[in-house]
C-alpha cells in the first residue's frame, strides 16, 4: 500500500520540474507575447466612466456622476438608461450572464448568475437587462448569517446597486457591486455600513476642514491594503485534510530550518511563483485593481501584494475580488493559496495591513504635514482627533479584527499584539509634546498683519519618512497615513474600516461642537483650536506607545493605562454592544442597535463553528493518521525486540534494546495521552454545544476546547519526531513550506 504523503511529494516535484520554466505559460498568452503594456489592458474588464461615454448619453452621465459624487440616491429612470449601456458593453465583451456581487457576513462574496434574456408570450427569446435588474435583486436572505435579524422561514432580502463601485466582467459574467439588506431594511453585509461610515466621516471631516479652507466640499477615506498569503503545492495541500477543511495545519512539528535565517524576506522570487504572480497581476489589472508591489514575505513560501491607494469602498471591493482571482489563478499553476492568518505554527502569520488616510476634494491629505501654518494646524487637528478616536474605542477596534483565525496570529511571530496602541515616532511625538507644554501665546502667534504662525519648530520640514517603523504596533502613523496592522489576511477590510471611519467621524463631530460653542462665546478660533487640541493630547496619552509591543512590561503598562487588554475573542466581541459603541454607531448612523446585536451573534456563531470543525478534524487526524502510524512503528520495534531476544543472550539483550524500549515507551505515552485528550476534547465540545446561547458556546470553546486541541497537538508533534519517516502519512512542514 502506497503512502499518500510520498505520492503527493512525487506530484509536487513533477510540478516543479514542469512549471519552473521562466515565464512559463503566462508569457504565451499574455502581455509579453503580444507586446502589451499595462496601460493597454488596465481596467479592460471594467465599465469605467470613460467607457460609459461611448454607451450612455452625456446628460444621463452628468446626472449619474453628480449623484454618485455627492452621495445621492440614483433615480430608477437613470438606472434604466444606464442598464441599456451596461448590457450593450457587456454583451460586446462576451457576457452572457449578470450577477449582483455582494458581501454577506460570511466574510467573503456571494453571487447568483442570471442570463441576459427572457421569453415573450410566444416563447421567443429576447435579450434583456432592465433598470430594475441593475437596481435591485432578491437573493435568499435566510441562508446567509443574520444573527437573528432573519428567521429561516423569512427568506426575503435585497441586493441593491452601488454605483460608486464600477461594474466589471469575470469570464462571461457581468458583476454588479451591491449592498445586501434584509426585507426590514437592516444591513446584512459589510458594504452597507462601510458606505454609511464613509458618508459620516465625509460630513464630519468636511465641517472641521471649514476652519482652515472653505474650498473643501468633500472628504473621502483612502485605503491601501497589503495582502499577505502563503502558497503550497496543490498535491501536498490535498494530502493534508486539516489544510483542506480548516485552512491551517492543526498539527506538524516545526522544520529545523524555517524563517530564522531571514533569507526568504525580499529574496529572489522563485520562477514558478513568479509565473503565478505575473498572471495574477495581469488578471487583477484587467479588473481595474491597481496592484503595484510584489515580494517574498518573512516566512518560507509566504508572499505579499499591494495596490495603489483608492477610495476605501472601491479598495475593499478590489481586495475581495483579488482574493478570488488569487485562488483561481493559483489552481492553474498547481498551487493553493492559504489566506488563513496562521496556516503554520511557529512562523510568521499573514495579515492585511490597512493603510488609511483622509483626502479632500482640493487634493489635500489631511494626515500629511502642510506647507503653511494653517495646513500644519489642520494636520495636527486631524492627527490628534484620530488619536482620540482610537483611544475612546480601542476595545471596539480590536473587536473589529478578532476572529477564530486571527487569534492565532496576534502577538506571535512579528504580528502586532492584541492590545491596540498607536505608534507615532520620535518627530511627531516631539511635536505633540511641545504643544502639550506650550502656552497659547507660544503655540499660536498672530502678527500685526493678522498672519498666523504655528510656534512649533520644523513641522514644515517633516518628511514622509519622518519616523522609523514599529512592527509591533497595531496602529502606526507612517508619515502621511495610519497603518492598521492587526487586520487578518482572510478578513473583509470593511469590518475594520467601518469602525475606524465611524469612530473618527464621531470624534470630529464632538470636536467641532466643542470648538463652535467657544467661538460663539467670542473666543478666537485659533486659540480655541489650540486649547482643545492641547487637552486632547493629554487625554489620549494612554493610547500612545512607541516601544516594544511584545514585551511583558508593555502588557502590564497597558493594563495600568486602562487600555483594553482582553485576549479572549468571544469576550472581546462584547465591545460591539457596549454602551459607548452603541451610541457611536447610532449617532453616526452607521449601525443600529439591532444590527450590532446581529453582528455579535454572527461573530460568536462563526467562532463556534470554526473551532467545532477544527476539533472534529483534529480528532479524525490523530485517530486515523497519527496513531496508526505510531502503532505500526511501535509494532515494528516490538517485533525487533522479540527477534533480538531469540539471537542474543539475556545480558546482551539488556544493553542492545535500551533505545527500542525507550521509543516504545514514548510512543505508548504520547498515544495514550492523545486518546485521553480526544475523549476529553469531544466531551468538552458536546458540553459547549449544549450551552443556551452563542456567546456561552463561544466562551466554552475558547476556554475548554481550544486548550485541549493544543495539548493533543503537542503529543502528535512529538510522535512525528519519533515515528519512522516512511510511515508518517501527513506531509511535514519541511516539505510543505519549501516546495517552490
């Protein structure tokens, strides 16, 4: 009988030999052979504003663009005209079907394809795509997570066109980005509250900008995501049931060589991987995703891609789309993409660093130092208000990024810790320190010509790289933006971005109310701004930390500062429905109390189901793979001991078999511990499943099932080192992580 592990290794090795040719199949069918440049195919599969001009009347377009740019609802009459142009463009480019492409609370995307035709009364086929089909569809809402908003017998839900994100083609299907809401109006997705949060942020930031520049009419949030991922040969992936069913290895001893030499990071990209990356970029660029960067990451067979910044809603759509494209392209190259935050224990996990900033319609980045005193006061104003927002809602921001998968990554192997703090760097910290200790006369200087000077030296000389990088900070200022590094690689960016947008919107609104109240009393605007900012600098000092976030000293210090130090994912999720969170979401109009409760329920339920699946898979693996291999090897050793006894004397046997005896005893110890652990784990799982509500179940899985899984893993990994290599049936870390 063959060994599935060695069969998989043979297949993987054949993939290396066949597909490591430089450029391989990508060059044959892409831009290289056709001598195309990026500009020739960028957004080829997207119905861009420029392409709309060829298919839609200019007066309709003017109304459409004006409504989109100003956040107004698109009239159905406009949608009907736009739909005709979209259908014509899509069919000319080979489309036969269309779908509303939405983001349910599963964390991924969903789609239902319909053909571009209907039958008339005579049975004749008519091509059709109406304004109603573009504007709205009715997917089954009962089969998606709703957290109690929808009962299983209440199936009606609606997907509605988001015209701010362009339609695009995938193969023969026209994809229409949409929101997804219940029949009763509550959001059942990530896009709806994300759009609400950007509107709230735009309104609040625009009002604060009026203190500095009356020309600012609109502010939008930008997002630049950095997507980390692992690649594994598909044959080895298929030989690991845990990877196939859970996305991570539930057992496996560390390779003797992994990332400790740091030789993979930014190293030469292997030819086979480069071929995958080239095709991935080609497909992404055709879909209008402006991917720009690719490189090796820290762990073996870990990589990263990143685009140019875009509006946060569009950027989030593009990230979800690129994850789908990655999986499709990887299969063509006999790879599988691992987007789990921690597919391998003991090495770097994968995140999705979200670089966030705010930009005005006048082209000013509100988080970049300016060229004059007013712009620098504006920069300090927005910087400090972001700090205040993060300080007020640090627990909620953590809740936005925790999950059953991300909890394995946070605080381990270069991932940020599970305590939200802000890194500013020496120069910005020095500026805030000086403002904190300055008087109004020292900080705001107005001369006889009524010209203002900001009495903080060298702000105009601040460069984009004004600070070192801190890899242990979950929320770091990096020169002209904040980098939220705690977001997981498999997550929907919208979950974190809608919380950040809403928190900053609330803070800016409160800031403006306080400043306006004092200005109305006759106080000078500049002095009031300085006074409030100075008080905020002091009030949010607890969130500011530039040191080593991994240290035990910081954990103790964070506790003293009153920061949220909770590490239990089910308990962290409580922050969604905390009074201050509920008030923030309601006042900004981002989420209702019912929507918050539903999201908490979905998060707890998802946590339970993922750990439930993992524990079942682990039980299957140890019983059907690990223990049989261990017993076969133990039996072989026992047979050897018996054979030796028949040949050698009693005195000789005592010395010859000491090693065999030791290994036999070790196998028995670890095997017994595994069987006992599986029995206790199964009982703990059954007990958790009987809990009365999803939160109680999630807490029980975290507190009782997860520790037993770790205990079982320790014994299984010990057996991997003992058992004869030829008898071990599961691909090992040294094989999975170093196949190129």
